[in-house]
C-alpha cells in the first residue's frame, strides 16, 4: 500500500497489514450490532477499512464526521471473529480513534472527563466516595445497579477496594496465588461480584491477593483516544502486579483482563522497556472462567445440585479478542441446572463502556434486543461474565422490557452451589 500523509494517521500507518487483509466479503455486517440497529455501510468493518485506506492515500481528509463514525462502534470485535481473512480489527478501531482524537468535540470532551476522573486515581476515589454518600444505592439493592442515561451507578460505600482485605487464603490445599484486578464496574457498582469471585477462587485452591494500589485498567482511556492517560494507568498497574509475585492475575470483568492481556502490548509497541513489562503481565493474566474450569478438571471444585433454568450471554472481549472462556463447562457441572442456549449469545449487549452514554439510544436498543432474545429462551435468569453487561441489561429490565428476567454474573450463581465439603 502506498502511504501518503501518514503523519495524520501515525498509529494506523503502523498497522496497514491488517487493512490489506480485507477481501470485502461483507460477513462483518451480520454480526455488527450498530449496523443491525442503524444500517449504513460505514458502520461495518468493511466500510471502516475502506475509509481508512482512503484516509491513508489522501483521497479523504480526516474530519469530525469521520471521527464520529469511528466513535459509533462498540468495539465488541465480533467482526474479528467472523472474518475469513483474519483481519485483527482489535488493532484498528481504537487506533483510528487515537489518530483522529482532535477532530471531534466528543473526543475532546472525553479526554477532559477521563483526565479528571480515572486519570487522577486519588481524586477519582474522593469523587466516588462523595457521589456514593450523596446518591449511592445500598449494596443489598442489586437491581439498582443499572446504567443511567449519563451515569454509572455507585453504591453507598464505594470504592469497594478500600473495604477488602489484602489477602484471602485458599480453602483447603493451596495450589497457587492469584492477583485480583477489581475493575471499575465491580469497585463502584457491583461489589458482590468481587465477593463471589474471591469465594470461588478460594474454593478452587487459590490464595487471592488484592493490591490496594491498583488503579483503573485504562480500558476507557484506550477505547476513547486518551492513550496518554491509558499509558499512565498501565505503567502504574504493571508496577503493582508484576511485583506482586503471583502465579496468575484475574478479573471478574473480561474487559479489564483483556486490557492486561492484549491492550497494553499495543500501547507500548515502541517502548521496549515498558513492552517487556506488558509481555510479562500478559503472560500471567488468565480468564476467570477458564482458571476455575481447570480446578473443575482437577477435581478441586465441586458443585451441589441446583434446579434452575438459566441462559448465558457471552462476554465480547473474552469471545472475540481472547481465547474464549469455559463458563459453560462450569455450569454444565452443576447437576439439575438447565442451560437454554441464547440466540446470538456472543452478540454485544450494547454496553461498550462510554458508548452507552454517548450513544445511549442505540445502546439501549441493542440491549433491548438482547433481553428479547433472553425472554425467547424461557429462562428466568440470564448470566453474564462482565459486570458492564449486567449494568446495561439491568437498565432494560428496569424499564419494563423483560421485567421478569433476573440478570446476574455467572460467579454469583456458582458461589451459591459450591460443595467442596
């Protein structure tokens, strides 16, 4: 590919091999959640790739409208999973946003917002404590953990990190140590997921260590063209977790684990010293469902009977960026539990982090479609592997769409049926 004006698209210009793979087949249309709701070729992976090629050869100039087009993407990467040419779109969409960050008003707004929240961890903790004390919900009110139009729900007592112990010993024979990254959705909105995760890991023989100086994984900054903030947070986390001396690192949020396992490698592509730190972090980061299933294989984790009917929504970043999870193996090990397969279970729920706020209407429509699929299964409970999915879907349930549906993290159900005695 002949490159022109690459100074305008510095990061994309280093990833043109991904653009060149595209064969224009259009299979990405069938799995793109924004395309399915809104239509428009420019929303598909094929359309965006064609646009990036035109930007690189100079036939199209970067503009606010083009930047906004790339912003109208959930970064679920379902397009990556179905691509027969193996285009790694995970290397393209956030990179394109970064290159065009100065073109849109929303991009500038996001940078200011993130700089004064997650970009300043101590200030962010204070902001969260203040918001929780004024408008927070009680920790027992699980159904209030749902997205507002412009806000993330905060429970009274957040952040949860300061309330947790530094270490939780394994139940029975210890097989190793795990460093736990809470993630903002758990830390601020769904603390009971942290409790369930710790209990499961302990039952599986893992000693859980929770470093109190961990910060946001940086995914919001990575996805919103604020790589300066993302790199700052990544360096802080790499220092903390790489010096923890643990065997594995996990998070109950697939997006956070994905940041450690994949995103940091892209952030520090040209920084050899930091890249070495990122490689080591990625090496020991594991998917929670897969790590627990390994305990099931080794007969370290057992469950008692549970007569219930559920369905499972798969986490986008685990299924489409990672190597998949083994939550189904764990659920299938629970006698009496009936799992109804969900149509398009690996299609995005509509959350997409800040997408849910800046594209609230589209996000809600996508989530409503997901709940409709859940209702079709006849299951009374939908299990998710990411707290963000739970917050998004709960907001739909609370708005009377599929009101009888219960939305929970998989770890919550599994914790209730542990039987290691």
